[in-house]
C-alpha cells in the first residue's frame, strides 16, 4: 500500500497532468484525456483522505483506552 508521502507526489503529478489536459481540451469538457485525469486526481485525493481519517480514528481510539 502506498504511503501518504508517495500519494502526495502522485497527486502533484496528476494535478499537473490535469491542468495540461484542461489547456489542451479548451472548451471541450467531454475530452477523454481530461476526464481520465480528473478521475485519477479525485481518486488519489480520496485515498489520502481515507488514510488521514484512519489515522485520526486510531488516535482517538487510543485516547479512549487510556482514559477508560
């Protein structure tokens, strides 16, 4: 499984690819390359958010065990 740092690098690359595809597509919002790059960017950001959420929940769970 990819780490957060690796995913951040992939997100930066995907963001630049998405911006290039937007310039290339112009007004055509149904351009296949643009749609694919948007999907990839969205998927990677969701994956990072999922990892952040999991870390947050583990931290809260650890606090509850120490208190109780």
